[in-house]
C-alpha cells in the first residue's frame, strides 16, 4: 500500500492527479479487499519490469557482446516468470542503441549464452549460484529477484526498502562480466558491493 | 523656442552648446548601445548558464527518475545550493506527452513559493525580477521528465544599475570635458571672430581704413581675416582716390567759377558795348535825318533866295530907271508884277520850309526822346515818310499807307518812327536793286485794344537761315558796306521792351518780306503814364 502511494502519488499535498479521498479509498481497498495482496504483487513486478528496462539504459555491454549491429538485446527470465505480461508490455517496441529489446524465457543456464540480461526468479534460488557461475566472464547482466542473490554473486539484486523496490549492485561481478555500469545507476543503488566471483 | 534662443545666442555660446550637445549625444548613444549590448549579452549568458546547470542537473537526475528515487533526485538538486540565484528547482516525471507529475523539489528556504503544479517556463527575459525555465530531461531519446527552475534576477538588475551609474558618471565627465573643450576651442574659433567683429565696428566708427585685423590661424577664419584686410585696403585706396578726385573737382569748380565770372564780366562789357552801339546807331540815323532835313529845306530856301535875288536885281534896275527918269509905265508895271510874283514865290517857299521844319522837328524830338504821348497814326506815318524822302527820292519805289484817318494811339512815337525808319532803310538797302521798281506797303488797323501794323515790301526776300537770325544783334549780310547788323535788333528790342508788343517776320526768296507788329493801343495805360 505504501509502495503504491510512493509510485503513483507524489508526497506534495497540492498534487491534484488523484484527489485525497480517492487515495483513502484505495488504501482501504488495499487493506481489506481479498484481492489486495495480488494487486500488490502485480505492482511490485510492474516496477521491477520497468527497472529491468531501465537497467539496459544505464549499462553498457562490450562491443563484441552482440553478433551484429542490429542483433536483439535479449532479456531472459529463468525460473517461474513473476511478471506475466508486464515485462513484455514494458519493453514492447523499445530498443537500446539500435538493438531491439526481446523477452525470452529459459529453463537452464546453458540457454543463456545470447542473453544480455538474465532475470533469476526466486524459484531458481536454490541453484542460483550454479547459474551465476556458469555465466561468469560472459557479458550477461544477472539480476536476482531478492536480496538473497547478493550473496550468490548476482550483479544486481532487488530488495524492498520500506516497501519500495531498490537494488544493490555488485561492481566486482559486473567488471568480471565486462559490463560498464553508469555512475548514475550506482548513485541510485541502495548499496554497491565489490565482491568478485570466486 | 529653443531654436529661436539658439539663433540669438553668441557664437561662443553656440560653440559651447554644439560641443556639449555633440559629446552628450555621442556618450548617450554609446551608452545606449553599451547598455543594450550588455543587457542582451548578460541576459543570454544568464540563460545559457542556467541552461547548462539545468542540463547537468537533468542529466544527473535521469537514474533517480528512472529508478523512482526521489531522495537521490533531491540530493542532486541540493547541489544548486552553490548557486545562490536559484530559488527553486523542481523535477517532474513525464507520464506522457502532456501530463507531468511532481517528483522531487528543492527550495532555497521556506520564504519561496513551493513547486507549481503545472510548471511553465519563460520564453523571454525582459523586465521581470524572476527568470523561470522549464527543460525536458532526456534519457537517450526518451523524455523521462522535466526540470523547472526559478532564478532570481537581482544580480542582473544590479549589473544594469551599475552600468547606468557608470554611464551617468561618464556623461557628467564628458559634459565637463566638453565644456573645457568648448572653452579651449573658443581660442581658435569664436575669439578670432569676435576680434574681427570688434575691429569691423571700430573701422566703421572711426572710418580709419588703415586698421588691420591680426591673423591667428591659417584656417577658414584666417582666410576670412585676410580677405577682410584686403577689403579694408581696397576701401582705403578707394577712399583716397575719392578724396583726390574731390580735391581735383573743387579746383576745377573754382576755375570754372572764375571763368564764369570772367565770362559774366565780358558779357556785361559786351552788352554795354552793344548799348553804346545801339545809341550810336540811333545817333547815326538821327544824323541821316538831319541831313535829309537840310536837303529838303534847301530847295524852298533856294527858290526863295533866287526869287529874292531876282527881285533885288529888278528893284535895282527899276530904281536906276527911276533916277534916270527913264522908267516907263510899262516897265513899272512889269516890275510890280515881278515883285508881286517874287513875294508870292518867297512866301510860299518859306511857308514850305517852315512846314518842313515843323514836321522834322517833331520827328527829331520824338526820335531823340522816349516820350509817350497820344498821336494820330496816319499823319505820323506820313511825317516819317517825309523824313525819309531824301532816301526814297533816289529810288523808283512807291510807298502806300493804308490806315484809318482817325486812328489814334497812346504810345511812343519816337520808337515807332525808329522802327519804320529801320524797316524802310532795310528794304531800300537789301530788298531792291538800285533803280528797281517796287511798292512798300504799310497797313494799320485796330483790333480791340491792339494795333496790328503790317509792313511789307515786294523785294527779293530772304532765305530761311537769314529769317531765323534776322533779329540777332550784329547779324548782317553787308558788313563791309556799312551795315551794322543792329537795325532789326533795335526793331525787336523797341517792339518788345518799349512798346510792349510782339514782332514777327516772314520772308521767302523772291516773294518779298513781311513784318507784323502787334502793339497795345495804349488806351488803358493812359492813366498810368500821364
């Protein structure tokens, strides 16, 4: 509920996009309506989908990462897909430096060779370390769905801070993957660690 | 009004006004240009600085906006604290092309108004105290948000005010410098002109053309002074020439006066001589008259003497005869008859002589005197003709007198006698050849109180140039043979002056000469004179 308010409603009292009573009604619904929890989940992954798209804009892949100049920038999802249609809708028609964004859902890390960004779902947490290590040295931005992935060596790991979606960055892992992460991205990260994969 | 005042001001004032106005205008124009340029450049540099600051802030905010990190955005915005002119900065996320939503904000302090709901940026910076700008925040090609900034312009206005103060100082400075320059320029322009003007006045008052104006410079004023000096020199020369000409003229005038005086004396002498001549002529004609009279009287006297001597001879013869007693009766009778006849002859001739003397006496008295009297015209004309008989007798000329017997006038008979005598003598001398037959006609008639006397002859007449000069003194065609040239002049003078009448002469060659006299009959003047 608080997250929703942060996203959709500016803190300034004079913002008129939604009147106060509307917000109050929404809060009440979020608290007492049985479907409120599902909505919260949807909202979280809508934000995460947007974040995934935004990561592509603050991260530079090495020039040889692409097979050709117009090769697609593949965003791969391994494990259970928590986004539904959210991510597809977010990246639809988008491109990064001439590379059109595509979504591919994979089963195992061996399928992840052409991926530029690999979202590792919470369901893959038990074998996350294997997946991440299998991709070591390859220009793949690994993104973990929760804060546990920090310890697994994921380059980016989502976490919730006061109900808001934040992320940490493992700069050491990023350097190993020959990815250049914008200082601006580092600036908005919840924390930046330097723990290269062993 | 201002122009009028300028028109009447002195040259130095005009000069001063010109210099001050020119420099003032120059400084003013330069200042306007300077302030305009500064205005524009300061404005654009402020806008440019703000734009670059906003670009940096926007660039640094992209990640915060992308990842919905308002706190990070606020930290980025707080960097603006280093720029004290920026009062307010707000970031809005772009929902779509038209709608924006407030995302994050920065306020210098609580005195400033919070971020507006819908931000709007200024297009131009003019007179406002606040510059507001709205700038899109782009990530790659997408516009992900907007940055709105309010910037105070007090520094801008302070600098403009500073420029204006500097301009006022510059204008005051240039004003004083212009006054100084004007004073300095007066030495070269207005002072020489004033000097020239005062010298002009001095020259015109003193009439001293030897004064010269000192030349100060070699410019137009110097040339003006040179020309003025040249002009003075020329005027001086002309003045001198004029004086000389005037002196010469005075000498000439005095010479002319002297000549005139001499001329007048000469003329006076001439007139005197002329009068003497006229008098002499009168005397001469009187002498002629006396000769005529003597000649005329000689005849009766001679006849009387002859008769008396015959009687005396006969008486002596008769007396002898009586003594001798030889006197016969018939002899005595013849003697008595002879004596009677002789006495008759002597008496008649003496009477004739007496008569002649009587009439001559009258004419002679009249001619020698200028007495005015009443007389009968016809008999008087006959008496005059009688006095002229010695001259006329030698010629075959015939004299006709047509006149009313009773016509009587009150005038100067002597003058009339002189006039007629001169006319007849002229006819005799000039109009007729010796022994030429001719008729001289005198007609007299009274018209009103005027008497018209026409004298005409049928002689050979005169050419026109003689007619026009006939009354001039000393005009004669016979100077060598005794003509004095005064006869007709005397006629003219007598008619005009003594008789108070007019005389005209008409003549043509071959047609004789005609002289018309119009003289007053004199009745009305009787009381005045007698």
